């Protein structure tokens, strides 16, 4: 597969530095910057009671870090990993989690694995490399996956895969 053209990302910032760092007076003696602990972004099943996602500190040995990086996040070098938390609900619609489904799409088919397509529930999302994880990273990768799915929809019947969708968008 040819390299990904990152210019289509509209300059989404994928580094792990905050957008604006407050100016600080020089310290009397050099101090080490404290390491940010890993974070998780949780999609809540009960959207009426909770925000779409929230940040929480998780331990460095959390099970999420043993998961494999899905296809698209791996290709764009934002190594996100996901783990289900076991959400329970009598209303199966509460368990739909479009973000988790989109993050798990295959770059060649445009489909998420069957177990990530419905009744996903709340998930923990973290960076596999344990770097700080900001809301912009999650939203940027989610929106990129959404864009890819739009391209797959336009490519139905012509060619398969992410490469074909990119060629079409680039006029090829």
C-alpha cells in the first residue's frame, strides 16, 4: 500500500503536546517535568446522563495496553487501543458506540470486525505508546475514519480498499 497523504487531514495536530503552554517564570534550579499518566476516554452508554467521553487516569498496566492497534489508527501512526468495560443495559440501543466501531474499521474493506459493529458499550481508549492522550487525538482519528467510510460509500462497485478511495479523491 502506498504511503498515506497526510495533507488530507486538514492539518490535524497529532503530536502529544498541548496547543498552548502557559508561560512560566524560570525556576531557580532545573526540575524534571512530571510524566503524564496514561488516560482513558470513555464513551458512555447512557448518553442522556453522561458526556460522550471523559478523561480518567488509568494504571500503566491496564489491560487496554495489551490490545492490538486497529488498522486505520496504525496506518496513520496514532496507535490507539480499545478495551470494552462490560457495560450492561436492558436497552440494546444504549450499547451502540459509533466511535468505537469507526476506530475499528479495516483499511481495506471499510468494515469493523463483527464484534465491534453493535452492542459495544463503554470502552477505554488509550495510546498504545502510553503518550499523553488528548481529546483532539480521539476526535481527529474518529473523523478521519468517518471520512474514509464516506470514500468507501462513493467507491462501491469500482475498486476495493482504502487505496482505491484515495485514488478516486485524488482524481485517479
